[in-house]
C-alpha cells in the first residue's frame, strides 16, 4: 500500500485532500502479483483523490474478514455516485458525465482494470456511494491470498468499524441495516 500512496501523494497534496490510514504498517502479507495489485490501489486511490474536493479526506482501513479474507476499504468525502453511475464506472471507456468529471481527463479504464486485476487475484471490488456524501471502495482478497502469521490481534478480529459503511450497500451485496 505504501508504494500506491506515494504514487498519489503529490496529487492529493496539490488538491488539498488529506489521506488518513488505519492499518498496520507491517504484518499483512499478501500472496499476489505486486505490480498488478499496486495498480489496483493506485487506480482506486487516484479516483478518490480526483473526485474529492479541496479540504476533503480519504480514509484507508484494512481488516481480516470472518472468512479469513482481507478487506481494504478506501472511503472518500467526494462527490459520490448514483447506482447507475457506479454501474457505468465499471464499464471500459465510460466516464460518468457530470461537471466534476469533465474537469479531469481519463480513459475510463482505471476502475474496470482495477476490478479485473482484483478478480484475477480471486478477489472483488465493491462500491457503496451516495451523491454528495462520498464513496467507499472495498477491495476484497480471498483467504488463500493472505498469510496472517504475525498480524496484530486487533486486525484478526471481525471487520473493523471503519469498514462498516452506513450508506447504500454495494450492488453485489444484500441490503443491510445501517449501524445504530
């Protein structure tokens, strides 16, 4: 994750976007193609920075799930998306058509590529979002990809509260009640 953060650090600083991290700096070992997984993180982080206005923030958290898989959540305070826009964002060469997206150039390949690379690792990408309230992207990797030896006990517990998104559920998950 460190290399991915360094890749978007300048973009975040110039956009006055703060990045908060809540995950152990050491101990998480992922069996993966490092270059490809780094690309997943860069694409998702870059979008979060791009669509978060000045003064906003991005939170990154990681936790092991009950099934032994790893969930990395990247939540921003950006412009957010509708369900229709989320579907469009996963389509190759598609960009969401709103005033914020017109300010930035892009090919419309970042999120579709990130999704494909996550799936090639046996994982998935899920998005929950609400217009005006921000977006949370969850990158999920299966237990077979995680070497949990040496992980802090707190990370081994059930999903971290920062990963419990109180907004709309991702398109691929069932609706769940918001946290009280």
